[in-house]
C-alpha cells in the first residue's frame, strides 16, 4: 500500500464549541503551531466562526471546513446552509454524516449521500463519516455496516467526483469517549473501506482516496494510528480544541 499516492489530512471538528471571539483566539494559537505542517490541515468551526476563520487562515497551512452542508441549493430549509453559501465564503471542506448528525438529527445513509453529492458538485471536499456503534461491533457486523454506509454514501458519485471525497472511519463508541480503536482495528476497517472503493471505482482510484480515522485520536496515540498503511489522516474532535495537542497530531501525520 503506497501512502504517497494520497494526501494525509488532519481535520479538526470543533463541534458546537467556541463563540466567534473564542474561535479567533484558538485560530491565532493554532496558526504558529502548524506552520511546518507536512500534511493537509483543516479546521471545522461552527458556522458562526467561518467568515473569521477564512480571513485569519488566508495564506496559511490551515484550510476551513464546515461541519455539515445541505443538499439543496436554496429554499425552505430552516436552519440549514447550502454548499454555495460555504464556497462563496472560501470554505473548502464539509464534514458529512458525522455520527452526531446521524444520532441526534436524523441523518440517514440516504441524506448523507445527498449531502455528499451536493458538496462535491459545488467544489467542496466532502469528509464522509462512517462507523459502527458498540452494539454493532459486539454483534460482529462492523464490516457489513461500514461497507453499506460507504456504498450508499457514494451512490452516483462519479470517479472524477471521488477525487473530492475523504472517507472518515469513526467508530461511534470511540467518539468523545476517550476509548480509541486500536491501530489494528482502525487499519482493518480503513482497509475494508478502501476495498469497497476498489470494487466501486477500481484499485487505482481507491488508492488515491484519503481515509481518516476518528475517535479519541490524541497527541499520544496519533503516531501509532497514522503509521498504519490505510490510515491516511484523522478527524479530531476534543484534541482539536487544544492547539499543542492538535499540532502534535499534525506532526505525526507529517512524518
Ligand atoms: C469527532 O467528533 O469526529 C471525533 C472524532 O471526536 P473525538 O476526537 O473527541 O473523539
């Protein structure tokens, strides 16, 4: 498995944390900490911080992503934000199908697919999240589930559009719990995701896709997780709010 064929990307998901003022302070602390990054580095603040984030990170190693994106271009979708609204601001990435969106806001594999398609059609890179719950892991259906989630999320996404897709394997039981998947577990599922991509798009295309691991990745465990051949980066929640920890993860992905 040749990791040089794809870009390592570390993305920070701030979730519903940081006011615009607090977000500005965090970015100002992050900028010098990631100045030597040898990988893609993305921050995904709440929508309210996005304009300032784009402004503050111009010309830096940091790119800006959104935590969600709607599938319609505009219309009566109270509380939602379209892909065009994001790209106009200078946003480059959008997380799609995070497990918290699935769990608390009724997102389904189908709506994740619609959102992913809208994101890539608008020129965003979609970070598509998949992953099993603890009950599903214990039942032994992780592989089937993640294969299905990946397939449905990518329905009608062309090989060309796949270049604007990152997959994030995020076992739900590891998100925000401090319980990390072992590097072997992460590798096993990330490899299976690449296998599905190979079936859908061919091996060459599959080898070009960045696959992240997410779930309590931190400064202490990042290097081991990222050393695995199919783990190309990380989607980071809690540790993305701590500049020194986030920078350490970025360093591990840059090695
Ligand atoms: C996430 O929100 O995608 C995540 C992985 O969170 P944490 O790193 O806090 O587990």
